[in-house]
């Protein structure tokens, strides 16, 4: 196994299609949801659906306002080959951007370019930005040869 | 889309092969790692590798001791079909079992039965047990027909 350096971890993370976002509420309880995302520089962006004000979406935003510390994980799992296991994690500070914020618009453009499904229905809600302070990761030993 | 009830969420969770575990440290910062796991009753078990005392493994255990509130997520993502997206989450309290604890031995038996790779190398370290207080989940709308 090997610990990934910052740039390898960032590259592995950015190549992911789905990530998991952990936030913490005011009482210190974690909250966890899957997200689609883009990485732009040292910031991760994900969009919140503008239409139904789902509890889970409001919760992640309220948590970030109460406690900006977040962790986001991309991983690769293979049931048949545990030497292929790897993951990358981004730790940082979250902030909520209203839909009309220029950074939110730019982030949604990137999301639309990355995800065909977002292109079919452009996200209209707030954008969660995570300013990453640490990229880390781990990969199982590559098979020899 | 539909919100999953407790039993549907639990079933979706238990069928997963990989999950993501969120713990929180004493300063309120989240920590996130992928885990393999089993569900037995209302408890989730995962093993910590007994050999290399990796920082990330020690961290999750230290966090649970400092703050037992944890969240664990199983999700299914399909780039081509967002109507197939679904996830299940378990929120509960974590506790660390030493390898020789009867519950730890029983959990490792279940892990070995579920994962061929664990069978090849039986986990020898502590076991993290999560007593689940809430199963929740979400599924995108099923395609018609």
C-alpha cells in the first residue's frame, strides 16, 4: 500500500464521478450524503437542487453555516481485486453560494460540462463550495509486473 | 424521487459492498474513510487492519472514543442513468471492540463470510461496532414501465 501525495490525491479526486460529503451539525453529529461535483483549482463545487427543498439538502447547508469543517471522499472499490482499492480525501472549509453568485454560475457551467444529466437539467439552487486545505489519499499496492 | 422507509433503507444498506464512515474529532472536524462492513441486527461492524497501525485507522477509533456519533453511507451511482441513483444511511453510536471480544470474533466471522479477500487474510485488529439508531435513504424515481 502507499500513501498518496497531495497532487496524486488531488488528481484521483478530480477524476471521480461521485463523492461523499461529510458535514457536522452544531451538536457535533456527522451528516453524510453522496454528491456530484467539480474541482476548480483548490475548490470543490456541488450544486443543490433548486426545486424541492429536501431536508437532506437543507441540512448540509445549515451544517456548513454552523461549522464550516467538511470532508469529501472519492473512492474506488473492486470486490474482486483489493489491490485496486484507492481513495482520495479533501478536507477543507465549506461556504454556501447563492445561485446568482458569479462563482456559483461558473461552477454550474463546469458541472453541466462534466455531467450530461446536469446538462439536461441545469441546477438552479445554491452551490456549496469547499475550499480545500488538505488533499490526501491511499492506494493498495499495485500488482507486480 | 422517493424517501426510503427504515426497512428499505436498512436492506439497501446491508446489500452494499463498500460504505463510507464519517466520524468527528474532538474539535468538531469530520473524518471520512471507505470501509467494508457487515450488518448484524441493528449493528454495523467493520474491522481495522491489525498489522500496520495506519494513522487513518487510529484516527477513526480515537474519534469514536471522543465522540461516538457516526454516520455511515452506502450509495449507488450510475453516470448514464440518474434515475437509478439511490443511497442508504445509518446514523448511530460507535464503539471499539478489542480483537478478542466475543462480538469482535463473531463480526470477523461475518466479514470473512461476506468478503473473499477477508477470507484470504482474516482481520486481526480491533472491530468498530456502530449501533444504528436511524436508517434512512433515498432513491431517484424509477423509470416507468
